[in-house]
């Protein structure tokens, strides 16, 4: 079941470099929230804070709080490994496990985290591939390496792999940046389906994509949240001149 993600007064620094400063926003359950802004503004840092990926880097300092439903993400009682199962991550470059087949890329997560159903493994893998809109394209070559697929297919395989462990939230960091227009269309269509069941937060530099796929949008600049609200309102009637400048291309 999708969960609301609430970010409260979040600040993140790496060593002496302050990357985010007092960011607060709420990504509503079963919706897509887009994070937009120029390169280096802190969007990816914000995204990775939600599943505590910064724990993997020495020198990272995080203050404030993030809530997954009612659970405090930065509580001592929260297990980061379990958190990352519930908060799936899709990266800019597709990263299927290089030495595993299409089938095993999806099956591995089911084996490691345990199944929530009594269905045979093969049926569970098929269900995940179907939900990722990939089954019809790969059903006759499941034993081929995942890396033999096209870029767009690999990205959907990574989504199927994430679906296999029953997440509540999807974090997507420029998931279409390395894809051609047709593959991008397939991923965007998939987002429209998945957001009925999952909370999705996507980083994108593509303003048209943000307008197409998201219900809410947040404009981040120099580590600060400048504006946040309904995507249509933010794009058509921005309240801050900096938001308008970025959306219209006057600020890169």
C-alpha cells in the first residue's frame, strides 16, 4: 500500500559543503511528485535522503526528519536495509545485475526477501514483468542475460526487479535520461500505471516530462526549496520569479 513521504526541515551536508537547507515537502500517496531544478541544485541529494543512501558515505551529515507514513526514516529503530526494500530506487543508467538472466534479475529479490504469496516463483516473476510492461517482449528469452536487452527494456527490468520485493515508494533519478524517445514513452506510460499503487518521486531535467507525469512538482535551487505545489499551477502560474525563469528556460 502506497505511503505518504513527508520531508520536514531536511538539511544535508558533505564535509563543509551544504547541499540542502531546511527543505520541507509532502509527496502524497499514489501520486507522482517531480523534483525539478538545474544540475547540482540538490535534487538527487534530496531523493537519496529518503532511503538513507547517504548512510553509505562518510562525511555526510543529515538533520531534520523524513516520515514514511508515520515511521521516522532517521530513527535509530529504522533498519536502513529494510527501508531500502520498501523504498525502491531506479537510477539514471539502467543497472540490471550483469551476470544474471532476465528471469534471475527479478527472482533474486523474491528469494532474498521472501515471498508474500504461495504462487510458484515463475508466476511471481511473470507477474512483475507484466506489471513492468515487459513480459510480452521477453517471455521467450527469459534465460538471456538482462544486459542483452535494449536500454529502455533494461530500465523496465530494473522496475520489475524493484516490484518483486513489494515496495511502498519508488524513487526515480532521471530514469529516462539515457533512453530514446520511444523507450521514454514506454517508461512514462508505466509510471502512469504504477502511481495508482505506489508513491513515486522522480528527478527530471525534462520540463515536458515533469508536466506529463506528475501531479505535484518541487523546484529546488541552490539547495533550497523555492516552490512546491500542484504541477499545473506551478507551471502555469509560478509564484516565484526564479521558478518562472527556470521553467521558461531563462535560467539553466
